[in-house]
């Protein structure tokens, strides 16, 4: 009898069988979301070009003289000299971003409408998860400005509709000279695709997605005074992705 009691007590006190033993604390830091990284196919965008602005002067780098931006398209007249960031263009549409391939029937890019402050703030928090951790000098506290949260500076949040699928947001933000371009779901609760851009300090505005060159596939672009990136949207049944097909810089 005593042998049975001692054996039972020994088993009950064994750490491997004690259901009340304290469990190790879980890591309080949430894991970064798993999202589809952008593919890169720069050869696909070799016929395209970018437009950079120096004050009132538009400079084209590559592509044709058919220029596109949020204010529409126009066939500009190229200058005779080449400057640091390309060929000066006369008659470029205001805020032109892209030089289309020669011979295409252009689509229409629209100007991005304003978004509610709450949506911009949620997008900033989602971009925070996609960017590298803050350095020791970036304040952890959030700013009262919805577009500046946890050191993330949101440049654009653009809503776009899809055929047979819920709408999505194309958002861009920057922190500590790293930028990110991301496709988020409609309420910015989840990232669906992302392109991380190191050594990119200037905030990149988003040109709303559209079929810019009339080939049946939508593109989107992000741009600043010094860099333009062009993406093709890979849209399938219940899925969406980014393919980077152009990347131009203006030193």
C-alpha cells in the first residue's frame, strides 16, 4: 500500500505531468505578417520611361514622348539637349509620371482622392509591420498626424476596385530611409503583397492603378522627385500581386 501511494505521489509531482506547472511566457512581439514579395521583371518595362520634374521643367528618361500622369496624357515635344535626368519635354501634362511605350493606345490614370484619417492611420500601422524595426533614434510614440505613426511617414493610400473581388488599397510609406509599397485589404487590416525598397528616403506617391498602355493588364506606379517605379498588377481569382517592371532614378 505504501509503495503504491509513494509511486502515485511521485508521478503527480513530476514536471512532465503537472498540468499546473507555469508555462514559459510567450514572446509579446507579434510575428511579421507573411505576404507575397514583389517579383522583379525589369525587362518587361524596357519600352517604358519615367518623367522627373525640376521646378516647372519635365525631364523624360526613356519611353516615348507620350506622357501620362494623374492629370491625363499628352504628346510632348522633346527638347534638343539631354540633361542630367533626361530630355526636357515641352507640353507635358501636369505632374506627368510615366513615358509610355511608343505606339500604344493610352489608358487613363486618375488622381487619387483623399482618404479618411482613420484609414490612413490604419495603413500606417500596417506599413509599420512591413518595414524594418525602428532604430534607437526613432521615437516609439505615435504622432497626432494620422500619416505619421511610429516613425512611418505615409505618402499615399489609394483605393482601387477589382472585378469579381473586394477592393484593395495601394499604400506607400517610408521610415529610416527604407520605403515600402504594399497592397492592403480594404480596411488596411492585412497586407496582401509588398515591395521593400532600401536606401529610399523620399516618400513615394502612388499613381492609381489603371491599364495605362491599353494591353488589358493594370499597372500602378510610385514616384518622387528622384525616383519612379512601375508595377504590373498580377490579378487572379482571389489573389493579387506586384511585379516591378520599371525603376528609374534621378540623382
